[in-house]
C-alpha cells in the first residue's frame, strides 16, 4: 500500500465500507437515511445540477417538516462545475459522492462536531494529533462562533478563526450560516502551520450552522429553526483514509487506473482529466441528460469535448469507441444507476461523431481569408451564430 501520505491510518476499508460506517454511525444516533437522489434538482430549481447534499433539503431547512423526522443522513451524488479548473489536483472531482447529516431544528453545532470528532478518531482511526479545525471568527453582522471554538478546545484540537472561509451559503440568497471545517494533515512531516497557511491541511468535513436566510436585498434574517448541515466528500475521505496521494488513487478509480493507461498513453494531468470527465459524463448520462447546446446538456457536451480534445492532441485516431464497457458498467453500478451501458456508449459515440463534423466545419470556415488576422467580437458572434462554433472551440482550432 502507498504510504506517501502521513494520515497514520491506511485503512483497508473500501469506499463502500467507509460510506456504510458513516451511515450506520449516524443511524445509531437517531438519524434516518434518506435515499440519495439524482443529480437533477427538482423542476423549477434554477440550479442545473445538485451541488451538495443539502440541496434537495432546502425546503426542510426552511421549516417544512420532513416525513422522516429531524435527524437525517445520506449519500448524495453531486456535480460541481465551479471546481472544473481544479479537477486534476489532489482533491477535486467533477462528479463525486457527498456524505451528509442534518439536524433540522434538533441538536446544535457542538453535538454535531463532537460526533464528527468521534467518528473520525474512533470510527476511522485517525490520530487526533493530525486534526485542525477552522471556526467562524465573527464579522460586523454575526458574532464569533464561540460554541464551536469551545468544543474544539475541549478536545485539544487546534483552531484557526477566519471570516469568509467559515461562512457557507449555497448562492447569493437562501439558507446560510457560519461553519466549522475539519482538516486532516497530509504532510510527511509533523503537522505545522494552519489550514489557510499550508495546503497539506486538507478539508475533510464541513459542519454548517445553518440558521440564517439571506434575502435578495442582502439582509440576513433568522431561519424558523436552528439547523446543522454537514457534508464530506466520500472519494476524498477514502483517499485520505487509504493513504493515497489523490482522489484518483482511491479504490473507486482502480479500474480506471488499470484500463485507461493501457488504452491511451497520457501524462498524469491528462489521465486525471480523462478519467474524471469520462466518469462524470457516464453518471450525467445515467441520470437522463443528453448532450445539447444549453443548460445541463451543454455541461455534458463540454465534458465529452474536453476528453476528446485531450485524447486527440497526441493522436487524432483516438476515440471513445475503444472505451471498455467495464468502465461504463462499473460507474453506473457505483452510482446505483439503471441505464443500460449500451445506451451510454451510444450517446458518447454520437457526440463524438458530431464533434468530429463540427471540427471539420470549423477548420474550413477558419481557413477563409476573413479569419486570418485577430478575431473581433463580431467574428466570434458570427462564427457562433452562423456556424455553431463556440468561442473555446474556435480558439482551440487557431494556431498559437
Ligand atoms: N452544505 C455544506 C457543503 O456543501 C455542508 O454540507 O459543504
């Protein structure tokens, strides 16, 4: 086993076992499991994809009674395009699973943090000396979160106080509040510095004291109940517990890391991008999305096109027809999706063919004399509106 990362854990637990341990720990503490739902938010929701476990629970955080009670736990698949540029680093994926817990007006933040500490140290065996917390230090509207601070002090966990980094919101309006984040030291020296000062501190678990509502005019009002919303990325936790250097090395990527390099020779950043985007595309297709020019369909289209661009950079003959069925099947199973692998494959191949035609058209149009010099905004509009060539594609087809 790889021991480059000093979490002093190196568990043999698989990602599935880690998720099960998490859910059972909270079930033993009175939580009911809600079924993890699709990446697609309910109709009428302006957000394209579910971005965190709390997303489907917004009405209940705002006071609607939940049919399963006021202590909930789940495993929710999420998609974040805000992290797209960070994909390929050690800790970010486009599609990932988020473990989450909620107190809907029941217990308060310190209880949640205390259970979190117990699960990480006793349940998963993390050395308490490798933990660091951050806590909201207060601003001109909301006081410091002294309850969380005291809880961490009672466990001897060092705390860093911040302002912006410890305020969580899902967007400009809606439920929000101060949060306390738990970090794990991943360096191969004894822990040093603080989470904002050294990126060897990796965030594992966020506990949000969700008790405010931000209105459209920017003002904050109290929610009808004091909630706690917690979330932790499953693949990230698994990679840390398994002592791996990045999320791409945790067990859920084992088949990807075996089969993809055998198929296409890629440098490490390209390999990570191809694995991340292809896996994400399979899940998005598995939830019923098809490539298109707007909204969710365009997110899917961009994921597939980025894969194709990277693959063909070194060899124009590379294509998705070679993608092993096993990877599609493994991903659909992992995300408990029922779509037929053959359907996913067909969507990928149709999109690949369409992209090939578009590239050919793009090359022909851009060869015209009119487009030889620098392109104006008007040119970009014309290329987009008349020839269906998006700006990023045009740029990728032009010589440096
Ligand atoms: N909503 C918080 C997050 O996404 C905690 O679940 O980090």
